C-alpha cells in the first residue's frame, strides 16, 4: 500500500526532480554548447597564430629571394665546374700539388679517393716544414673553388740527431685529404 505524501514531501520530491531536470539539461544541452564555444575559441587562436606566422613568411619572401640569388651567384665558388669527374679529380690533385710546391714543399704522392656522388676527393702526401704547412693550408683556404679538408695527418721524424734547425724548420711528412663539390657547368 502506498501512502500519501505530505505537502512537504511533495515539495521535496518536486525540488529533487527540478534539480535532476536542471542537471540533465546542463549535461545534455548547456555544457556541450559551452564546450563548443571554448573549442572554437581555441581553434580560432591557433588559426590566428598560424595566420600571423604565414604573414611573416610571405613578408620575408623578397628577402629570401635576394638571399637565394646571392647564394646562387656564390655557388660557383664552392664547386669545380667540369663535366668529367675524372678531369675534376685531376684538377684537384694539381691544385693540391701546386699549393704544396708554391709554399716551397715537396709533393711525394697524390691520389683520388672514392667519394660521395657529386663530390670529388683526393689526397696529397708531401714533405714540408711547419711554416710551409701553414702556407699550404692558408692557400687552400683562400683560393676558389673552396674545398673541404677532410683530414690532415702530420708525422715528424724524431729518430734523427738533434740539429740546429728550429721545430718550425724541421721536415714533416703530411697527408692532406680534401673534397670539393663537382657539378657540370
């Protein structure tokens, strides 16, 4: 048997039903709408930041184009422009020998080195003094096409008798391995 609810109990049940209806409306309608506004606001901020970054990028295009043109004009200074990689390697070996002999040293050997595609590599073995080695490296650094010194090996003969020459004037055996870009003109 169901007993009748008092007026106070009916009001309490009505308030509970009202609270449940409000909670259900909040979870089902109001919260998703508010979350949608927040999500769209965050997306709008992300798009505004992306737009600002793209605007800066577009504004920098003329500067980047000028920089690319300067680099394109300088590209010849960083490669040997010959069609044949074998001829480019010979030119590199001649340059290495000329640098050693121009500094007053003695070239004892030169040889090609297998390298990556687009690169020509060679090494020179020479007998030079420390001062001459400094001049050789300076000449290689300051003449075009610019090249990469991949390795430098130096050995000094310490088995001989001490002599009157200073350390800078004693002969050294050096091996300089270099590489330079190779491209057809």
